[in-house]
């Protein structure tokens, strides 16, 4: 089945969409056909992989606190003692 054999069906769909003003009258009058974004070439697996290379999830890294020995994230307050970089930031509740 070729494009030429379906030309009548495509024209009917195009006319119906233009009549319903789904595409906008200016688009139908100016071009006379449906404007659609279609890629010129298939994306290669290499290119796709390079694009996805930064999409992975990273595991949060924890360090052992020097003062309390508790595990905490770097550059974050130690919630058990309320200390950050050698300063008392807040008083712990417990």
C-alpha cells in the first residue's frame, strides 16, 4: 500500500481537521497540508545512550561524624548533636 493509494484518505482527514479548525485556519490555508514535527533520521543507540548517561540515580554518600561517630551526609548538620563545621547551630531536642 503506497502513499498515492491513500492520498484520498489523507486529503479527507486533512479537510476534516481544517474544517474543525483543529490545526488553525492559517496553517491549512498557508501550507495546504498538515505540519508535523518528524525527525529526519532514526536516533542511533550510541546517541540515545549518550543522552541517557546522566539520567541514572546516585546513591547518597554518608561519612562518619568526627565528634559523635554517627553517619551523616557531607555538608549537612549532624541532627543528633546540632553541630555543623565545629559550631553549635541548634540545640538538640533529646
